C-alpha cells in the first residue's frame, strides 16, 4: 500500500515539473540590458569576432617585425605608424562623424581593414614582405581609423536608448577585452601552425563578421544637427570651444593621455620580454598578451556590472594611474614568469578601465550632436598623441633595455597621478572657503 502511494506521489511530482519550469523567467540584469536590443546585439557579436581577428594579427605582426629586424625601435615604429594619422586627422574625423551617416563610415573603414590584412597576408606568403610595407599599410589603416574610431564609439548611441548609453559603452569595451583573452592565444597557435601569414588571413576573414551586421541593420535615422550645416573647420572649433568650458573633462583627457603615453607601451614591448627576457617564444608571447587580456576583461566586466553606479571622471583616473603605473614598473622588474603574469592582469585591468571611464565621461557630458567632435579629443589623446609613447619606449629600450624603460615609465605615471591627487586635495579646501565667503557676502547684503 505504501509502495503504491509512493509511486503515485512520484508520478504526480514528475507531471507537475514541466509546468513549474515554464513559470520560471530569466531577466538580464540592467547592466546587460542593451544586449536585448536587436541591432546592438548583432553588432556586439560581429564586433567580438572581428576583435578576435585583430588580436590574432597583432601577435603575428609583432612576431613578424621582430623576425625581420630584431629591432625594438622598429617594433615601436610600426605601432606608432598606425596611430600617427590620428595626431593630424582625429579632430577632423570627429567632425566628419557628426556630419555623415556613421554606419556608412564604418562599412568603408572595415572594408579597408579587410583589404589591408589580406594584402599583407599575400605578400608574406609570397616572401615579398618588407618592414616598410608593414609601416605603409599601418599608415593607411591609421588614416581611416581617424574617422572610423570616433564613428564606431558614437555609433553605440544610435543602437541603445539614452538611458542605457553607459551600459552600451561598457559592453562594447567588454567584447573587445574578452577578445583579448581569446585572440592572442589563437594568434600564438596560428603562428606555429599556419605561419605569420595565417594570422593576417584570419583577421581578414573576421572583418566579414562585422560587415554583415552593418550591411543588414537599419537603425533609426539621426536628426539633422548644426554640424551638418557647418564647415568641418567650424565644427572643429565648436567642439574645442565646448571642451574649454568643462575643466573636469579637460583633466580627465589629460590623465588618460598620461596613462596611454607611459603605461600602454608595455604591450609594444611584450615581444622583447617573451623573446629576450623569459625566452618563451611565440606561444609565450600569446600567453603574456592573454594575461593582460584577462586583466582587461576583468576590468571591463567590473565597469559593466557597476556601469550605473561607478564614478566617472578625474578621481577614478587618478587611482587607476597610481595602481596601473606601479604595476607596470613592478612587471618590468619581475624575474618570475608567474609574477609577471599576475602583474599583467593588474596592468591590463587598469588600462581598459581608464579608457572606458574616459570614453563614458566624454559621451555622458556632451550632447549627442557634438559627441563625435568632442570624442575626437579623446581619440587624439589616447590614439593620436598618446601612442608617441610607443615610439619613445622603443627608442629608449634600444639603448637601456625594455625592463628599465617600463620601470621608468610606469613609475613616472604613478608619480604624476600622485601629484594630481595632492593638488586636488589642496584645491578642495580653497573651493570650500571661497564658497563660504561667497555665502557670507550674500548674507551681509
């Protein structure tokens, strides 16, 4: 009798299980809600695959230049060549991004990147590749990036609602840094299995993943802005005038420049550490890049999860400058590979958090119709003038070695951030006193 009762009870529970399961609903947290937007989700997925290809090529290209020249200076020069056009053209690129359909701009720029990767791959396969060809292609890509980069960043605002812009920017940063974990590892393997040319072919194929979404999506058309009725020169002047009115935005851009100039060159010098310091080869270079990528991913995930509550502005950048600069200097002095990998996690996290916070600070403080022009100043500081640090680091490393170079640059970044912190701490009491004096004056009247 008890056995029959047990069987009947078990049968009833099994019959009820599917019904109860249907009642369970899963809701994405607010920080991930932009992924429920149709166009943003397909753009995000395509960008993720394309970013993986970018990092695959980055590993192959660094290894190719080192094999051709064994020169730290030329290694830095290739990276510098890709960013040099941003020094001259980024302000105009931002003005163009505010005038022209950003989706069309992205289709053009991504097509150019695909063609350039394919060209270098073919030249490498035919054993015709020379360093000057790599530098020339880097200059061409950099020229188109001066328009494509501000267009890419501001295009996010066309795919998400204004209230979810912070989450959208943070998620875009997350996909790029998630690719940094996967891409370099694949890049290290592809160099060994497919050769350096295979890295370029894989990157060329990856651009198809972002071109298809850009071709099929139809986001809402932007309203006509004053920038479309101005000349490009007038648009640039208007953007600069707007930034002059916001001291906190100016300080954030300066701090971002310091971090990019003094800390970011670690990535350019990683092939030197892999080949001459730790003696771990191409696969080891992929491991070092992946460690920095995991740190960057952790930093970007933290920004995503706290995108609605995180503080944006100079204070956060000061902290990141101190921590990131100190970690960079410590990495340069590390003699253990395990310790070096741990420190690269910290450096990668600080680097991406600084970049994302500055990007978000700019876009949330600036109206949509002027966003491309003001954001171009961020591009100028982080992808234009800032990468001069790669060239300087490569030149200094040629004479004193990569470890001493990074130790000096990382330490200098931390010192500058500390100086700014002390300056702001002294400035605040004065601001309070001035505010009290103003209130007393008003009361006396």
